[in-house]
C-alpha cells in the first residue's frame, strides 16, 4: 500500500471508531433514563425523518436497508417501549404508517442536535472551498459504499 493509501486507511478506521465512540457516549448520556440501542435510535431517526406523517413499513425498510419483517419486529418492540405508534392508512387499509410518539420525538431531536453539533465542530475553521471539497469527497466515498452494498446497479 502506498503512503497516501495507508494514511487514508488509517484516517477512515480512526474516523469510524471515533464516530462509534461519540454515538456510544451520546447513547450512554441518554440511557441513564431510557434503554435504547444505537440501532433503535437510528430507527427512530428514520421514522422521524418524514415528520408527523410518519413512514410505512416499506419506506422504513428501504431507508434503513433492512427487510420488512425486521422493520415489523423493530416497530413492535419500540411501540411496547412507547417510542412509536402505528396506524392503518385510511387511503389503503393494508398499509401501516409508523409515527413517533412524544418520547420518540424527543430522542430523535436529541440525536439530530448531537449530529448538527458534531458537523458544526468538524467544519469550524474550514474555508468554503475546503467544505465543498469535503462534501464532494464524501459523496464519492458514499457511491463506493452504495455500490458495495448493492444499492446502485
């Protein structure tokens, strides 16, 4: 591996570890009152991404890259914990909409704040040109991950 590739590899690994640690710390700060896994928190964020109208099971499965049965299990679990509620769509009685409860909304808002603060600190001190390069680089990196995960054909 050439020098640049080694530096990039180390940077990617370190960034991954640091993001996981930051999320773990945020979760621990939250979990002194509420027992939720990082996956459950990400699920709540996905539900909350569409606001008060919520999302269907299919939309959540697509957004999270998981199966519909996995989403159904997660919805049932989070509904029992009081973070989401579901209802049948009046236009299509077969379709189930999932929305956040007040408590679920608070968790989702906390993590949105956590991420906004993290991004703000990351870009603090960067020039506009550096910000643009950073966004373009991450967009290209995301294409690799999407292709590797089979989301882009």
